[in-house]
């Protein structure tokens, strides 16, 4: 009698478990197999990019758009490079990646207005960029390294523990840090900078004329240059003259 009651209960529990797995969409894990290969992909035009997987995106400026991907064959088979609405998104969909050779996406475009990193991947530029406005958005634990030739209006947002490194020049720079992320911009020359930090993130900036800082928490701003400084702090954060 106990056995006959137990089996239906076990069957019902198993059914619920399987149903739960399907409903929650448990993602399969993919491991890289074989040597790295490369392929070129033809995509619709875009001027914005996002990396949402464990990959390195290298951007270059050129007269014609080109997208080249490198990685192990079975990884490239699931690597999605979707360009729609003027934006390229690089991702692996529902798959989790484990133990694979480096994945690289080499992008050449005539113009670029924003980059977004929403993973533990990496975005970097192969040369300096010119733009009237440029947006950098980093979430997660990845890193962004960019060289900017001459940008009029630069906006940077860092959420999580990511690191953004900027070099070059920008007339005006607005940065928002949330969490423990870091902005490395001593080699980015700006005339004015507006920085807001919530949490423990640190910013290292170079400003010539005006620096406006709002700090909440333990994050700090270190600056080089001789700007006029306006600061509002709540918590243990500091604004430090690093000259």
C-alpha cells in the first residue's frame, strides 16, 4: 500500500519538475570543439553595437561596413550577430558558454554612435573615433577600451563591476557610475565633466575647465587638470586633486 501511494506521488513530482524546467527554460551548456575558424557575415547597416556574450568586439572605422567573426566552429554556429534598427547585437541566445577558444568579432563601419556591453565580454577600438555624440554603456563585469579622436558630447554609464577605459578628447563628458565599476579616463582630455557615482565605484578623469561631482556612498573621483570644482557628497566618497 505504501509503495502504490509513493509511485504516483513520485511520478507527479517528476512531472512538476520537468514542467518547471521547461517553463524556466534551463539553458544548455556549450563547450568549444576543434580549431578556431573565421567567417565574414553580411548584415544590414548599423551605427550602434552591443555585446551580450563572452566575446571580444574590435571596432574600426572604414568606408565600408564589414563584420568578421572568429572562433571554434560549433561556437560560431550559435553566435548570433543580429543587425536591426541600426544596431548590431552579438549574443549566443539561450546557450551558456564554457571552455572555449577566444571569440572575436571584428567590425568595420563608417560611423558609430554608441557601444553597449551587457556581459563579461570586451569591447575595444582599433583606432580613434570622431563623433558629435558618443554613448558608452557597460553593465556586468566586462571591460570597454576606446580611443576617441574628437567627440563633442560623450556620455558614459557604468553599472556593476565593469571597467571603462577612455583615451583621446571630448569637449563635454557626462558619466554615471552605479555599483563598484571603474572609469579610467586620465588619458581623455575634456573641457567639462559631470560625474555622478552611487556605490563604491571610482573615477579617474582629466578636466580643463569645469568639474561637477555628485557622490553617494564610498565612491571617489580623482582628477587631473585645473578645473573649477563643484562637489556634493553623501557618505565617505571623496573628490581628490591628483595633479
